[in-house]
């Protein structure tokens, strides 16, 4: 890397200023009490002794453990015997052990929720769609007396439809385990919206789905609203909740970004490692939106991602510490399932964070460094406080929702040239 270091050493990184962005801040008061009240008013006929499976996904849902514990406690109060099944398709390396580990890293265990985690990738075929796709579902869930779906409802990072990330997707892909997720994805993302409906409808019709618990997040990742949908309400009501979630989504208040540096990516941040709705890059050309970014760099992979480096392929450049954390088996199993390899392509790897920042500035096509619209974010879930160069600040598209705080300063790096901006 000595020659590359010398090549980039002359590149000056423009000074930055902290930007405070504001988004929808609607917040549910005491979500656990709200959920319990909804459960008590909407859920009936839970018989003593019945075994009920609750889905546990791989996302970092706000209040995940307290809400899961509330669902478990409610079911136990009726005499039921709840257990948690990982419902995350092919995540966790497509293994039962890997999926249990993901839940553990998110804090979901028997000790924290009161219900055992029963993890298996065994499936049972429960039907076939009109497109001749077999419908597979988690065998342990199929053997239960009832199933509870639990997930956040939000726009997906790779496709658009009436149903995106939410309860129906949790059923059609998450609970379908690796084998079923492969079937739902096999016609590629362009056909995913209809496949989710086809598979989900069959599952709703043939599995003992009791109800669903769905959360809608505000612009800061907190719970804005929480819903309990009875079995027959999931199909008709979820699309309206998705519209609410889309309206509350945060954004970077720039339409054009010359250089974007992301501190970290990870599966608990987004299924794609980074949210394409925020950065404008996606797994396929089937979906568009977000800012136009010329040069993008990624510095690190979260521990919670458990080696799954999905999302690194959207970046042009990556730091060595990012690639050293990638488990390529887990990463490739995820994208082999989705049939979309774009997110797992390896970006150009540079030794240090500073070199990544320099090459993003160098390669964005702007000769004058003071004119580079550079943005730095921690991750795509934490964009309320970000950093911009003066050229970027001048082009903020909504100054009522994004303003500079403090003075401009040079990017801070430690003795190893690791960025310390977000420490």
C-alpha cells in the first residue's frame, strides 16, 4: 500500500461541521403498556396448554426485548406455552445455530423474555403458488397450536410493493427459513412484491396464525405507533401502516452528494447492511430513490452482523478492518438466497479510514476540494447528527430541518488513521 499511500497523501480532506437533522418525532408512550392493552382488548380464545410460536427477526427493533417479553407474558397469563422461533430466512449463515446467535446478540434469549428459543432450519411444504413455487414454512412453527408474527413495518431496501418489510414478509420469507426464502426470492426482486402476497396468503390460510404485532418507527428509529392485527386484518391493514412508516422515514437533506463516508454497516441496521432509501443505492435496478452519490466509502462492519458483510458491495471503497470482519460463507448464503450479488461485491480496499476518506474525495470528480459536497454518517439508522463540508451545507434542500451546529473542524483520526468522529 506504500505507493497508494503516497498517491493519496497529497489529497486534503475538506473540513466539516456537525449537522443536526430533524425528522418526525412521534413517539408511543410506554410501548409495553400500550401493547399489553391492545393484546388484552383484541386477542381472545387463547386456551391453556397450547404451544404458540412467536417469530424473532434479525433486525434491531426498538424495544425489541421488552416487547417480546410483553407478548410472552400475555400468552403465559392465558396458560399458553410460548416459544420463540428465529424467523430470518437465510440470515445467520442459513444455520439454526447462527440464527440463535443473532437473536442472542439482539438480547432475545429465554432468560430475557421468559420463552425458550427453538431454532431449526427444517421446513414443511404447506402449498404451491400459482407460479408453481413451493411454499415452505418452519417445521416447529407448523407443529405449534398457534403462531404470532412480530416485526417492524417499514419500506424495504430492495423492492417496492403493497407489502414490504413487515408482517407478511416475516411470514413469507422470515418464517420460511433458508429453503422457503430461496423459493420466494428465486424469481428475483422484480417479482418479489407479488411473491410475498402469493406465499403469505397461502400461509395465512393454512397456518394457525393468531395475530401479528407490528411497530411503525419514527424518524429516529423509535416506536411511533404499535399495532396488534388479528389474522384477518393483516392483509387489508398492513399496506396503510407501510404508508405511515414511509411518511415518517428520515433522510439526508441533500439531493446530490459527491463523497459519502459511512462509519459502519450491519444486518441489524438494515437487511441490506445499509438502507438504500437513505443512500440511494440498491440491490437491483427495480427500485430507485434517495440522493445521487458519486463516491461512497464504508469503514467497518458491526459485531451484531456476525460476519455478514451484505451491503459492502454498494460502496466503492472500504477500509481493511471492514473486510477483515467479513465471513464470506454467511455473506454469500444471504445473497445466493436473494439472487442479487450486488451487495456482496468487494469494494476497493484501503488500509486505513483516512485513505478511504481521501480516495472518496479524490475520485468524486471535483478538482477544488472546497467544492466537494462530502457527508459522513455513523450508519443509515443514525442520521440525526451527521457531518458535512461547507459545499454540502450550502446545498441543504430543507434548512428548516437541517442546520449546522458549532464550528468547522478537520476530521479527527487516531495514530492508526482510524476515524474517531463517531466514538
